[in-house]
C-alpha cells in the first residue's frame, strides 16, 4: 500500500500532481522530470482520493489511513 502524501517533506525544488486514480507523481522543477516515487523516501504515494466513473459528477471516493472508504462531494 502506498504511503500518504506529506507535503512538508518535499524538497524545495519539487512539486506534485495527482492523477484521477489518486496516484501522486512528483515533479523536479529544476530538471522538469517526473517520478512516481517520493524524492526523499523513494516510495510510491497515494493521495487517498480517487475519481470513479460510477459516481455522480463532482463526487470522489476517499480512504482513511485504516482503509475505510468514504465519499466526498
């Protein structure tokens, strides 16, 4: 299971983006390269949120640290 995203642990020259499936990618703003792995931990990260096609428009599914599902409008 991927670790939760902690914004305070990113190096100064990094930013991140989130795909529709909740996966987080990291952007090295100096080299303009991307990676699925956190630049400090070398681990994949999941945002805990996911956009599902079977939900009404504007709704997302999220997950707690324990793995319980919840929905967000």
